[in-house]
């Protein structure tokens, strides 16, 4: 679809390094990462720096970290066309 992708990564530290090294217009986050981590710290940084994000996860529930409350969320599995449409919508 013509987007430049700077990931993916499955851990917080690597995601933070990618954000340090690249300009980012939008992030797509999964809530649950490896070893029981969540992407909440990444979401907090994105929010602090004004980078929009949305969640694509199989873990959408009331028990998710509060930073994700109100974020656009799409449940897995998601098709490629739906994902592209969501990205285009978030960037417009």
C-alpha cells in the first residue's frame, strides 16, 4: 500500500529504539507482547509525542492497561485490506 514500515518488534525496548531512530507518523500496537509485557509504555510515549496509534489485538478487554481506553481498537484476526483501510483512515 506504499507505507514505509519500521517494525515489527515484539518487545518494548526494541520499539523504543525504533522510535528513537525513525520518524513515525502512526503506530499499530498489539497490547500483549513477549514474556507477559504489554505495549503500554510504547503507547504512553506515542501519546506524549503526539504520534497517533491504534490497537490490533486479540486481547481487547476491560482488563487492558488504561492507556488503551479510548484508542481505536481492531480485534484480530484482521485482513490486509481492513488493516490498510484503518491506516489510511487514521492518517487522513
